[in-house]
């Protein structure tokens, strides 16, 4: 069966698995805020209708200003995009046809975007289980590449890489004119500061990718941004389609940035639920990744690959994300989002039934 390459849109998964989709499903394959978009977006929706008639601001000036205040960086360090995905596809145009390394397992779009720019892509696969950055192996490789992609907190593991190791990597990249692209799409799900934005002026070889679609559950609206040295922003701005960010997304983004309480409550919920889930996994003999964010990897150690558990959950209307297209995981694990308590309870019930029928 040829599984879809991303989470969300569960009907594609049922079709690929040749299973009838139950009337209601719980989609654990999409890792956005389980509380949905902030209420203020719905409240303003009709007021924003007027903005669809004119062209949006191609520079997203208002939103950029707001982000620069929030991030304590200059506006010249920011480029707004139609979701992190647009920015991911833009970045490899800076090193078209060159050698690129991706620290795996990681989001599959980096490879896709680099291949579209005729880059030669290689993978640095981390040790399964703890997925920590092994600098002794990684740093000597840096000189071979013009760009290195990584994601922290990482999708699909949820693991945050060691700060000292990343700083060494950025420094080594600078020595060898190698761009270090760090995807921070999930950084705001953790209360600790895991970002590298304070290093952006110091390192012109550093690019950070951010998404607003995860924390604020506006994946259908599309909004993200990139943080880099002004020289990099200037080059990427020339490459970005002129009106790629729509007017409603920008208005929604402005409101999202004010949602401090919503962010705090989300983090608190995610932390509480993750502890509860992990306790269950330990008791029931499941393996899981040490995630710091709103999703994690799960595996039944009794299985060589996760397909039987995947199908069992699908039949119960619970949709996990397969890991067949993540180098280094190759289908052995399932990625599951942390959702609202009731939904997580249904997952636990199903996993309990799985363990007890064996
Ligand atoms: C790690 C990571 N980066 C970036 C993106 C793209 O996010 P968006 O385009 O919705 O902002 C995703 C989406 O799943 C992701 O998982």
C-alpha cells in the first residue's frame, strides 16, 4: 500500500489501506493545537471579508513589525511566507545544485525542496531511541556540504537537540561557508526557550524557519516566517512570489500573536497530557520518544514494523501518522499528536485493548 507522505486528510490513509473509513475518526496524524484556532479569528471573520477585494501587502509590513517586537529582532531579519512550507521550498534556491545534508529523521519537505533545486541530498541518520545529535560524527562532515537542514524540536520525534551541539554545528558551518537551516516550527509548544533567534546577527549562515499554523491551528489559512541575516532575507525576498501571503492570513496572524494566555494554556495541557500518556506507555510496555512538544513516536517492541498496530487503530477510527517515509524510522514507529483529554483517553483505551488481545 502506498501511504500518503504527510499527516492530515485521513481519507487518503483509509483509501491507501483499503479500509472503509468509520463515520467519525480521531485524527492523531495532524500535529496542530488540539484546541483549534483562537476564538478571536472566528469573531473577526466577517470584518476581514472586506480585505479579499484588494491585493494584500506584499511586504506584510504590519505583521513583520509585530513579529520583530515579539522576537526582539530587526524587521530586516524577517521574511513572511505562505506557511513554513513556502519558505522551505524557497531556501534551496540559495544553493541550487549543491550538496545538502539532512539530519534525520525529519520533515520530508526539506528533501523534496532540495531535489526540486537539483541539489545532491545526503542523510545523517541519528541513533534510534534517543535521537541525540552526535557531534563527533556530524562535525567532520560539515565541510562536504553547502547546507544542512535540521528540525528542533524535531518532527517526528519531538526531541529537542542539545544546545551546545547545535551551536558547535552553526560555528563549524560558518567556518566552511555551510548554511545551517533550523526548522523551529514547533518551538512555541515548549515553555523552555529552544530558539536560536538571538544568534541571527552573529551568523549569516543561519536560517530559522517558523510556522504559525501549528500553535494557532490555522493550517488551512497558511502562515509562517523565516528569520535570518538581512543579507539572506534580501536574496530570498527577490525569489518569493509577490503576493503569496493572503490578507486574511496576515490579519489572523496579528491576532494570534496577542494570544499569550491561549499559548500558555496549550503548553500546560500538552505537558500534563504527555506525562499521563507516558505513564501509561511505561506501564503497558510501549516504547516512545522523549518528546518536549505536542506529538511523539510510539512503538510496540513486540512488532518489527508498526503496520499491524496502525491498521488496528485505523479500524477503531484512530488515525496515527505512519513513519514509512522518515529515513531512520522506516515504518517501525507511529507518530501521534497530543489531543484533548477525551480523545487521548480513546487512544489509551484502544492501545490497552491492543495489548490485552495479544
Ligand atoms: C517540521 C515542519 N516544518 C514546517 C512545516 C510546514 O508548516 P506550515 O507550512 O503549515 O507552516 C511542517 C508541517 O507539517 C512541519 O512539520
